[in-house]
C-alpha cells in the first residue's frame, strides 16, 4: 500500500490536478534548444535532469523546462558531456572529447496566448574554448576539455512564470550524508516494490505515486481539465497494455539530484536507448517490434522520516 497522497485514486487524480491549474493572460512555455557536435550529454535544470542525448553525436533539438521551473527568477542550467565513441556518423572512434566537440544552448519561449508570434530568444551559451594563435591574423579555437573522457559545466538563466510549484522534497533530508551502501540497498528494495505495482497494474497506487510530479507538469503547462483527463487516460492505457513487461532492476548506478534531496537508480548501460535513463523501465513487444519506456520517478526522505516518498 502506498501511503503517499492517500486521497488520490485513479478515478479522481485528473479532477484533483485540474483544481490547481490556473490560466493567465500570458502563458509562456520555456525551452532550452541545443546543438551538439562529437559528444553525448545529460542536461539538468536546478540539478534535475530535463534531457538526455545519446541518440547521435551531432544534431539539434530542444527540451521544454517549465515543469522544473518551480518559481520566478534565476535558475541553474548544468550539463555533463561524454565522448562520441564508436558511431555510424564518423569513421574514427572518439574515446575522448575532441578539439571540435561542443554544446551550444539557447533559452527561448513561446506564449500559448499569442499564437502565431515568433519564439522569443533570451540568451545563448557555448561550451568554452582555448585560443591557439597561429599567426597575427589567424587563431584556432579548440574545446577546453580536449582529450578528456568527461566534462561538466553550468550557467544561469532567468525566467518569469506566473505560477509557483510545490517542491515536496524542498526540505527533505540530504541523502548524500547517509551511508551510500545502506541507501542503495534501501532504494533497490523500493524500486522492486514499485516495479511490481506497475507490473500488477495497481492503478490507484500508480496514481498516488505519479500525482506530485504530474500536478507540477500540468500546472506549469496551463493544461485544461480535458487535456489532463486525456493525458491520464493515455498513461493508464499504456500501463494497462497486456504486452507490457517491466524490466529487471539491474545494471544501475546511484545518482543524486536536487543538491542531494532526490536520488534515483540510473541505467549504467551503453545501449543508446537506455543509457542515462531511470532504471525503472518497461518494454512493449508489438508487431512493429519492441519499444522501451522510462518511468521518471525520483525518491526523497522527508525530515524525521525513514521511508522514501516519490516525486
């Protein structure tokens, strides 16, 4: 039995979330656009992962970030870079970051209340380089972490949102201060319990587990009651699929988030489909093949408590 969010059920979760969603004259959706070259990366906002890119060593896309913008003001963007390794794109195997490895980010937004208007761009950031002066007229720039197997950096952004989101883990225990082996053993046990909840299709318990995160997601995207209901029904349809099989909790590493307030088991696989994902995953086998999905739960321990809550 999940004791968290005791009044929430699969039948009332949509209505309870909808009660807390408000609409405004301006409803901005913020996104971090990115371009990567000869590298893979993880992207975080306020030390919570918002995107992972292990699909290709070069490309561009964007990640919306409203659901982890808890309030107005300054936000910290951080990233972790990894070498491209062996890829289909390049003949050479890149076991370290190269002279021309880079990440480039752009903060932009669009307003749901101003359809047809161009996105607003606020700032751009590119990973640092060093300058090598070839002659008086010519210099070359190379990535500051050339030859390394890992690099991380950060920068700050400023956003304005009309809402304020609850952070149930804000005053939680600093899990980095606990014994790591004991914490991991305790977390693995919790993961296995939750895996069984999804495998056994315990919809009321799933609703209790998902409520806090889903509530913030829908508040920050200004969703209508009907859209919230439809989204929840799609989730239940996914989790209720008879062909779903939850994957074993294995090949993982312990990773902290939100400055140690949150923890999760993240896959330690080199498989591009699973690398950097939460270890709580399931697969569906259908006529067109097999697909894997990730359940993005984080875990925290409230002050004065000994058991995990889920975010």
